[in-house]
C-alpha cells in the first residue's frame, strides 16, 4: 500500500519528498493509518485534532487518545474545540462542523507547514459521488473528492484516495496501528451511512466490482470537471458584476454556449441556485418571456429583452422573534400566536396554522425567510429534506419561494409556514400546553 500512496502523492503533486505536513487525526482508523504511512514515507508530521464536542465524554476520549499517540511518537500536537451546534444557523450541524474544521485548517496552513493531509479514501470518494447524484450534482459534484485542494494559505491533500477501506483495515492490522471507533459512522440517521451500508452492498450484489468501477469513474469525472472548469472560464470571460453589484448576462452568450446550463450555474454560483431554477431560467430565455423574475439566495434575476439582470432583493424580508410564550397572545407582521390547551387543537385549519407542543420548543423562536441549505424533517418522513425541495414538490412558483418563512427553535426548523410541521413537535398524549401560530399572508 505504501507504494500506491507514494505514487499518488507524486502523480498529483501533493507533497515534495520529505516535506513537513499537518495531518488531521480524528483517532479513527483512516487518519491513524494516514499518519503512519506519511511517517513511513519520510514526511515530518504535525498532528491536528478537532474536538467537535458532539459526543460528550467520547469526544474527550478521542482527543486524549490522539494526544497520547502524538506524544508517544514525539510529534507536535495541536487541537481546537469548536461548537457546531451554535454555528449551525441555516445549515446542518454536520456542515457547520465541516466549515469550522476547515477554517481552523486554514489557520494552521497559514502558520505552516503549508500542507495538510486528510484521511479520505477511495470508498469515501464513491460515497460522495453517489450522495451528490442523490442530492443533485450542480456544477461541481461529478468527481466526488479532489486529490488536492489549493488554497491561498497552502494545499489540502488526500494521500489515501487511491486505496479502499478494506486495504486500510488490513494495513492497520498488519502494522498494529491503534484506533478508536466512532459510533456515528454506523448511525442510519445519516444518509452517507445508509449509502455505505445499504446502497453500495446492493450495487455490488447486482454487479460485482461495482465499487471499483465507480472509483475509476470518479477519477475520470474529476478530470472532466477540471476540463469543464477551464472551458467555462473562457465562456464566462468578462461577465462580472458592475460597481453596483449588478451582473448583466447577454442572452446571446447563453444561446451560443456549448453548455448553457453549466455556464449559468457558474455565473450564479454566489446565489447557490437550485438546478431546477436554472432550468426554469433557460426555459424563460428560450420562450422570450421578457419581464420574468426569479429569486435565489437573496438575489433577484430578471429577464430583460436582451439580457438577464442579476441584483440583490432591494428590501428583503423581515425576521420576527418570539421571545417567550406568555399568557397573552402576541403578534408580529403577518404572524399571531397564543397558548391553548390540547382540547382546542383543530388540525383541519390547514398549514397556515401550526399547533406545537410548548415543552418541545426552545425560546426565543425565530420566524425568518428560508435560506439555501435549510433542512427539516417533516411529519411522516424518514430523514430530513431540503426546504427548497419541499417547496418544489409543493409547486411553489420560483418568484414566490423567496418569501416563504420557517420557524426555527434552537437549531431546528419546526414549521415551514403554509406547508409542513416537523416530526416530534405536534401535540401528543403527553402534551400539556400548545403554542398556536397563525400566518395571515
């Protein structure tokens, strides 16, 4: 396996011979094997550990284990504690943890050494590719995980990307490498774990060798994505916002493009448009629907006679806060709320009224427009779903989606106003008090 890792490092230009490198070590088998292989290949290693604090005493034990391993091997050790729960406003806790982790990595890269190694392996790349297909690949989801990511502070590399998890486990056993197991890696509430434990074994059973074939495919798709990026750079040349932040896209550029959908996704990337919205925009262009207007990510896209004009929503939409549920009814903007008993619940009033178990709520509550990346777990659904997908399923017009509100309790979205209530929050047999919220829109 060492020869394969060395070959990948050289082929992708990850590290120079003998170059010092930060190694992100969680304590799991992948990162512990990564640390061992890099040392065997002659790279001075600095150990970096992130304590996400999501598993209580287990998180503390992980940090202690990694620190002891670094000390036993005489390696520099750094760690940081982050709070993804507090940072998860508008995004999942897992995504917040990733962003906090990578922010710290960039700080370390700035200090030096200017290379950071992560323990992603070939199975991770395949899982990521399948997840991207399930969620929608957008313009940058083809190849899954890149071997090298270049940043202003340095580069992040993934030396194990050419070997699968089975080989990593064999290497750990043969070299007596200690590691810790993370129970969350088998928790079925995470879609990645179900892809790993259910979808991939099914694909392998249907066609033996499917994992290996998919892994080769992700390598090819990474190269295709890089080639496409270079082509899109050429097609997007000169299309930048003016001094007022307004972007004007001549329709002729879209009509002449070999990949108009991808060009438009590149130009609108700051708004993170849903792929369906991009399709609607192109339909409007082809149908010459002058005056059509769309919203995405706080931006407004207007189809004029010869161009698309992209600017910010001028007034935006206000946010309302419910600081407590007192005895008196309250109101803010188009929303009203009051306490009531379980006997007063009338579910037939529709989704413009939400009946919520008061004891399940964390005040203050926030009523705000939905944001890109927002997710909730609607009643009756196994797992969470993007708010944007719920609105699409409800056939909400794109020019009305920007004004859709969500009710946030702590870090959870408990009500998509007018559409769905989250699992676990409607009143039940053990409910004592109910918060009734109504929207008069």
